[in-house]
C-alpha cells in the first residue's frame, strides 16, 4: 500500500482532518504535510518518521527479496 494512503487512513481513524490539523499535531510545516498526503516522496525520512509516530504507525524496513 502506498504511504500516503496509509497516512490518510490513520488520519481518519484519529479524526485528523487535513494537512493543517496534521501539521498542528506533528509540528511539521503545513507544506510538508501536504507533500506527505500527496505522496510526492520529497520529504526527509526524519519528517516521515515523526509524522508516522504521531499517527501510531510503525515503519519496518525489509530487503526487496523479503515480504
């Protein structure tokens, strides 16, 4: 599943509406939150991890051959 879809689902579950609300919860700029929701892939990993932690999402890295 694409990261932006996972983020949007978590936002719905936590009743966070829009990039501004996500920015308020995470401390990231509204522009960074827009880019995360858009899925453009230009965010720093630290920013993504911060947002996902606030949303209660854990990232697991695996090798391409594993899934």
